[in-house]
C-alpha cells in the first residue's frame, strides 16, 4: 500500500496502468495477424486448429495453392501491377503538384489545395461510385479494369505525396532557389539543381506510402474491376473470405503483406541512405508518424 | 548578368505550369465525377434495360430518385431510415471506443515512450502496412464456430458452448470497425501529443496541480483539436464502410448505408437511387465536416492560437 502511494505521489514515475494498457493494445493489434500468418502454414485445411507446418497452401496443393489456383496468383499480380503503376505516375505528378502549389502565388493555388484536401476526406465508396459512373457515361474510351483502377489509385494517393513533399518544402523555404537564381541559374536549373536534390528523401518516403496504400486499397479496386481477371488481393479476400475460405487465402494475404514489408524496408533503407548523404537529421519513424494534414492549411 | 527581378512575374507562371498536370488530373477524375453523380441521380433510366441515362442539362433534372430516398428516410420505420440510424449508431459507438483506446495509448507513447519510443512507434505504424481486408480475415479466423475466441470463452467458463459470432451480430461488426480504424486515430493523436510543450505541465505541477489535474486542466484541453481531427479521420470512412459488416456478419440485420449504396450501384438495378444515396451521404458528411471546422476554429481561438 505504501508503495502504491509512493508511486502515485511520484510525479516523474511512469504510470503503470497506461503502460499495461499500451502493451495490451499492441498485443491485441498484432496477435490476430500472427495467428492468421501461422494458419497459412497449416498442413491441414483448418484455420483454427494447428495441424502441423507445411507450404501446402503456397506451393504444393495441386488445385488450391497460390501457385496452382489461377484466381489467387492473378490477384497477387494485379495488386503488384496497380501498385507499381500508381507509384510511377503518382510520385512525379504529386511532386510537381506540391512544388507548384507551394511556390505559386495566386488564387488558384489555395483552391487547388482545398480540392486535394477534399480527396483526403471523401469516403472511398463515394469516390468509387463517382469514378465508376464517369468511366461508364463520360470517359467511355477508358474501359473498366486495370487502367480505370490505376486512375482511381492515383487520384486518391496524390494527396499523400502532396502532404509529405509540401511539408518538406515549407521546412526548406525559398532561400536555396533564390541563391541559385542570384548565381545565374534559370528557373528550371534552380529547380533541378537546388530544389529537387533536397526533395529526394521526401520523394522516397511518398513512394513507400503510395505503394502501401495502393496495395491496401479495396473499394476503388472492386468498384472499377472488370471481373475476376482484374480482382486484387483484397477483392479476392472479400469475395471468398466467407464463402469458400481455405488457408490459401491466409497464404495469399501473408505473401502480400511480406511483399509490402519488403518494399517498405528497401524504401526505408534507401530513404536513410539518401537522407544521410544529404546531411538530414531526425528519425524516419517520427517523420511518418507526423504525417498529417497540417502543411495543407 | 540576368536581371534579378526579371524572374518574379514570369516565375509565377512557371510554378502554375508545374502544378497544372496535377490540377487537371484532379478536375478530370475528382471534380467531374461529382457532377456525373448528380447527373445520374437527377437523370432517368432506360425504360426497358433500366440502365441510367444521365441528364447533363440542370434545367431538365428530375428529382424522382431523391424523392424515393427521402421517402425511405423520413417515413418512420422505412428501410433507409433504419439503415441510416443503425449506421450512425455503429459509427458513434465504434468511434467512442476507438477514442477510449487511442488516447491513452497515444498519450503513453508520446509522454513516457522514452527509449522504447522507436519500437512502440513501429507497433503503431505496422497496421498501416497490413491490408484492412487481411486484418478482417484474421478476425474471421478467430471468430468462427471453432475459432480461438470461442475456445477461450468456453475455457474460461463465460459460455457453456461456442457461439456463432459471424451470424449478424452488431458486437462483431463494431469490434471489426474499432480494430480496423483505431490505428488511424492513434497516429495523429500521437503526433499532436508529442508536440505539447512539457514545460506547461511542469508549470502546472509547480503551481500545485496533481498529475491528474495537470492532465485534466492542461493536456486534455490542449489536445481537443487533435481529438476532433482523430474523430473526423475515422468517422468519415466508417460512414462509407460496407466490407466490415459483409465480412463479419453478412446479415441484413447489420447492413449499413454503404451496403445499400453498393447494392444499388453494383447490383445494376436503380443506379440513380444509389447515386442519390451517395449525394445524401456526402451532404450529411459535409455538415459533419462543417461542424468540425467550426469547433476546431473555436478550440484554437480559446487556446489563443
């Protein structure tokens, strides 16, 4: 009792109840995933009784494994294809948009920022419906399927690039380009030689984010899919998660998660490399954690 | 020697040109689609095939689909009203539970993370790299008849026999919503709480406040904008959610507004009704956003910020 009173009255001690609560939260958030991963390696068909370990649902099962069920590996390739297209288009488009909207002084800049912010708060089902109807009734030359899905992914991930790069731009300030201009560089040269090199870490960070949210996306991919051939991994989980689930579905989810993590890790190492080479400081995790809409205001 | 002032006026055009592709993209694939939703909702359908015929001219708009939606919304006990109230209840409960979980966790890591902060942050960010659908799949595994949740509950002795958790239970759907969305609330809360100036807390303590009073009188009021932002960040997408209830319940008893939209839009029949529902949902969320903007401004003003 005395110890409890002592602990309570010590203003700098750690609150143990909060510590326990945080631990319980982390366990609750991670353990279900670990269990799902464990059952992807189950030798039997059950997803709740441990029945030994095997790669049956990845490789060996003649009909139902990822390797041998075309629906499953098609979904994996479709997810990767969309995420790659999304990164390749969104990052350049978003970096240019962020630089333009930050440096451009005019009424259009504020309006454009507000529109970008609106994409952030629009529920995906609204954007999915809107894009579906636009492709069916107006832009009819764009067929549903990969291209339509990619356009959807680019549209909703653009704002994340804008937030990350704009945050960095506001921190850098205009002095470096002004110096370059004073030294005789043209506007384009100042952009290419002074500004862009300083934006490399933010660019890498936004590429990781775009990849991850594209892999994660479900609603847009489903609304704009043209059929089983363009279903992504989340769409497959949705359509068979309750009707015909086998551990192969867990295997598919695990493999997707693994690939996402590998890309994120490679991106993170790259980010750390370029950041160190450019003399930046701070922790990447803290940077990602600080990811919010603050710079858009 | 180039004239230093020469670039200023022209520079603006250069920056605007740089932003142009992105702006055009957003107009084409974000603003234009909203107009198309309106035109479909206020258009007509083909008399035989039931395919929608959008009406591009606002002067010829017909309100049939909206009348249908409003009739369903405002006559008591009708389908849409029930679904709307249920959606609102689910979102409110799930958001409140998320806040009760998110705030203590974010607060602990921001204030007391210490040298474990990096590792704890990895734990917070990890769910962002795990697909939402995979996280729901994990709960399908756990909640099925012979799943681990039933095993544990029977083993402890809370229930005599396993229950079917995936058969239209509101509790399962709300659990899924909280599990799915709480990480999106913790991170902004953490980012904000981490920025709070600790000397304010020390001052409160020096002036005689107990740790709890210091929290109640300093930290909590300071974090009001972040709490509101966290609520908006998870409540808006929850209003458009249909997959959580589809995966964890599958029953019309737990159907949300998103399920209705999905049914009308992807089901093919009466697409204008689906489009009208989307417009109504958007208007409702815009009102919520307006309330958020006003209360944040008020909170900032009160803090003198």
